[in-house]
């Protein structure tokens, strides 16, 4: 009975977070076509590279201690840990914002942006990105899903509305970036009202105690976070280096649309999963079967949106954003399989932390980073084709993730072959049915008929 009640409660929490995410995605669905008609791919490419840098900084600005809030058993130490992490983040953000703003002003200029704006934007983006994650972790620990469900709506609404208004007023160089900052700040305010008011500490003993108490996270989680985030952002950095900010702009829109299924449902499932499994682990319960069942359900859910994007991603983009964004549509079709596995990974968020297998995650991330680098180099220097580069990246990414999942199941004493067979089965479904469905729809002339209304 207790297990059934727990599952029922988990479903309610997933519905809460998903409801808020759905509201945010509706706002995004309305605002993105307007934003892409106001701001060109280069502006969105600049945002993508600066956001990528902020995410990279987030991977180490907390010294790997954010997730310690989920596993910490001593309630009295949590608030001190929160203040210490926040103080470290502020310090690191200001220093690195100075360095990056000087670099992108004088060494690798970005659209002739002012040094003052670059410093302000980068520093605020770095701090709020990490602080939002910290607040998420705190509220997730206590199960405050009524608060978390509002975040996607607040962020999407503030970013979209301010970005559109400023763009229509003629502020096309800075308008989108100001909108992003408004979204970040308002999201943070929504959560910060429910956290301790004091955000910093200058007590050196606090730093010493927290670092000693969380040395396991500093030693293992920090390098894992750095490598994992570097791996995730590496395609953005490589595309910027090899193909420039315009192509990066197309890629950033591709990611934004592919992340819709992830942000809509997978992240909601993942937050509840992390909270549930960490509690089960603290209570000494086995989590293997729960993880396996959770992942199988995620496959069944994730296969539909990825199948549709694989089949009709380019058509959706032309209808949604206009023919000038067709490159993004082709990228969506290529990356759909990769994001099927990203969807799965997000639904079991924090699993390797619960299992104390950060080393495995680190090795997996290193291999994925090498795969991305290999794909980009081959795509650029042998073919000079971004699409071939992405196909190589995706193929290697999928292979590495299947192996990584199989190893984790083996750690949990669950037959890894069952997972591998299921994963391969759904890959075949996505590839076969997307090809078949697209072929049928083309033969019937439906796609050409639809596109005739949108292509002049």
C-alpha cells in the first residue's frame, strides 16, 4: 500500500511540474516564431555561445556541491552549504565575466557589442544560471513542486515578451539578451522567496566546514560536472569555431525545439525520480527495478515525439518559423535519435550520483566529447558538411549511451541485456516508421500541398 501511495504521489508531482512546463512551452510556441522573425540567426548564435559559456561555468562554480543538498542527512548544515555555494558562485562569476567580456570585445568581437553590456550580461547570466539550479535542488529536496511548476511559465513569458517588445522598438542588438536576463531574474525571484534570505557568508569557518563535509562531491562530482557540461556544450563551441555564428543560430533553434519533449515531461519525471531514489537510498532500499520500470515507461513516452520530429522536422520548421530556417529542420531530423536518449537520461536524473558512480559518468562524458570532436573534424575537413558532422556525432553518442546505461544496470544487478534489446527496438521503430510515414505522405502529395501555403 505504501509503495502504491508513493507511485500515486509521484504521478501527482510529475503532473504538477509538467503542467507548469506545458504552460511555458505554449508561451514559447507563440513567441519563438515572432522572435525568429525579429532577430536573425547571428543574434541567436551569439546568445547560444554566451549561454554555453554560462553553462560551462555552472559546472564548476559551485565546486560540485549543489547536488549535496539532495543527499545531505544533516538538515542543520543545508542552509550553511547553500550560503557557501552562493558566495563562491558570485566570486567566480564576476572574475570570469571580466575575462570573457574582454575576450569577446577585443579578441573575438561579437556583433560590436559594448564591453559594459557584455560584462553585465555574462556576469548576471553566469550567476543566475547556477543560482537557479541551486534553488531547484533545494526545493526539489523538500518536494515544493507547487513552486517549481511556475518557473517555465515565468521564464518563457518574461523572455518572450521583453524580447519581442524591445525588438519591435528597434533594439535588435541587445533586446533578446535583455529578455533572457529578465526571464532568469524573475524565475529566481519566484524560488528565492521560499529559500533563506541570506545568500552569502564571509565566515571562513563555514567554508572550511562545508568543503570538508562535501569533499566527496568536490573530488568526484566536480570533475564529472565539468566534463559532462563540456561534453554537452562542445558541439556549440565546435560549430561556432568551424561554421560561425549564423550556422550556430540555426543549431540553437534546433536544440530549443528538440528540448521541448525533454523540458515538458522528461525533466519533470527526472526531478521526481531524483528526489524519490535519493530518499529510497537513504532508507536502504533497492532501486534497480524502480529505475528499470521508470526507463521503460520513458521509452514508450519519448518514442512518439522523436519519431514525428525524425519524419517531419524540416516541414514543422518551415511551417512554424518560415522557409529561411529550413536548415534547422534538417538538423532536427538528424538529432532526433540523440535526443531520444537525452530524454531517457533526463528521466533518470542523478542516477549515477545515487549509485556513487561519478567515475562512470566522467568516462562516458569524456568518450562523448571525443565523439563530438571527431564528428566535427571529419565533417569539416573531409566533407565540409555540417550535416555529415552531426550524423557522425549522433551515431557515436547513441552507442556510448547504450553502453553507459548497460553498465549502470549491471551495477544495480539488473539484466542489462533487457535494456539494450529495448533500446535497439525503439531505435528501429523511430528509423523505420519515420522513413515509411514520410514516404507515404510524400507519395500522397500531402507535404507538397501543405508547403505550397508556406513557400512562395
